C-alpha cells in the first residue's frame, strides 16, 4: 500500500481557537506543529531585513523602548489600511514561505501547519487537507477583546481584515466548531484525525 503524506493546514479566524487545537494535536497526538505566526515573529526580529524596512517606513515610534516591535501600534496601522497591510505582508510572507519549505523537508508522515492566512496568502497548495476552526461572531469578538486587551473597534478592524469565517468554512475539509465546551472541541479533533476512513487506510494490509 502506498502511504500518502498527510499535511494538515490548520486555519480559522483570529481568536477562534487555532492555538488550542494545535496544542492538543502536539501534546495529545504528538504531531509536529509548524506555525506561521512563529515564523512571522522571527521575520521581524531586531536587526532583520524586515525590521529595518519597517523602521524605514514607520519611524522609531513603531518600536518599544527595548527596540522590539510595538505590535499593538503596528496592528492599529495595518488593520485600518489595506494598503499598509499588503505592504507588510509582502515583506513577511516570503520569509514565512521559506520556513515552511524547510519544514516540509522533515521526514514526518503527518504534520500540522498553522497558517491563519492560509486562504488570504494563497498557501492552500502547501497542504493536503484544510481544517478551519470557527465559533460564533459574538464569541470571536469577545475573546479577541479580552485576549489582546483591545477596544471593540480595534477588535472588529482585525476581524474584518480577514476572510469571513463562513467563507473559510465553506472551503474546509474539516470544520471544528469551538463555540461550545473544550471537551466538545477535543472530541471533534479526535474524530477528524482518526476518522473511519483514515482508520481503514491505516488498517489496509500492504501489498
């Protein structure tokens, strides 16, 4: 039997629960996790080419006293201007793509790529299946405001900068509903990972 590599593209809206899903897949199912947000933070570290480009475009006011990027201040700029958001993505995305390309070289049979902008950045070709984490719009807004200490307007600007949850869900192979309990979410993850079809493939004798 030919074994096909399984590359799960985990995405969803901001503050819908992607990190919770990724953490469970890593700790409970022991799957390797490659996270676009981690790579994006690496891309803007002090002294990097992207860091220098940001400094040139926005000035020293965009940084904190220790020289690190003031993410909240930058967020207020890019989430209120499609032009600025596009510019920043053009700086960061090539680095992120390169890091994912490196990750794909590692000899894992099943891997998880956490990519918040999987659809928006046109990265669906990297994965073999797409999982989208959703919750209600009210929950998403409340969670984001609480997590990032944002006003309603700031949170809505970030949510509205992304493709809608409904559109993402319509393109998904698996939709994980995180509007109920943690236990309910974890059960959905187990089912998606170890579905009957997958188990049958695993149990098929080799030729």
